[in-house]
């Protein structure tokens, strides 16, 4: 059985075909807000490289948030259509969980932070171990100074939120550890998380799956498009 992971939550479009042996083919490039245009042709390219057809997909795993509101809507809609059309099971993936799966840290606490704009970050705190991770706090949409100031001593921080607020993080004087980790989930992290969720049976109903925005959408707040 083969599965596909799809992430449209950030600036990149990341997709990975996988089976019980690991990654079969992957794609990750800046999408420049063209996720909807790129997904179908890039999926076709991945399937061709792996010698598969869409009908061979038994699982469609999709990142459903937090992240770009527009990107999440596009990705979730595409994944639902793909799963329905091929009678595949649907797996929702948390962006922050996928970030935790995208680094190698066998002990201590880690906090992925994603730039949420509006002077906020999407963030969560995880306890890391050789067996995996456990969410301790979050997910939250929060001011970076508030989040960073309350992290446990030595917490490893990474992600696009760190890139956006690195000077602020550095001003804490070494109380936290700044990782040169990925700004967004990697293909390897997505597949690792998808396989964990698959083994635990954390499937979603196609009719019920929606994006998890964490904070109110621009439409709800009367703001501009994101």
C-alpha cells in the first residue's frame, strides 16, 4: 500500500510518496502562492517516478494546520478530493507535530515556531525522546516574546518563526537553544508523522475534515487575505 503526504501550510509545496519501507519519491519547492496550480502536476510526476497510479494510493495524509489560511484550504480540499476519488483513507497531520518530526533531538524540550504574521507565531512545546515526542503545551497563536519568555530553560527553538524573530530570541541570552532546523515541515518529517498516525488509526472522515486555523480567519476578523 502506498500513501501520499501533502503540505500546503507555508511557502513551500511539499509532497512525499511513501510505503512501509519509507519515502518512494518527494517534492519540495517554494510555491509562491501557487499551491493549487502545482499540486496535480507534481503529484503526477511523483507517481510516474514511483511507477504508480493514483488508484494505488491507500492513504492521503494532509497537513490541516496551523498555517496559511488560503494554503490550508487548498491543500485540504485537494486531499479530500483525491481520497474520495481513489477510495483512500484520509489522515490529518498537524503542522507543528510534523515540525517536531522534522528534527533529530532525543531528549529535552523543543518548540517549533511558525511565522503567523500580525506579530504572532504558531507554536507548541514538545517533550522529546528516542521513542518520539509528546506535546506539552499548544498549539497557540501568540506573540513571540510572550512564548519565548515562558519556555523552559534550554528548549530548542526552530522554524520560520525563529527566522522572523531571531533577534528577539537571541536577546534572551542563551536561556533557549536556537536550532538551524527546517523553517517548515520536511518530507521526512511528514512521512514519519503519517506513519505514526497510520499505525494509531487516526483517520478522519472526508466529510468532516476541515482546516485547523488555531486563530480566527481574516474573514472573521475583517482583515485582509492571508
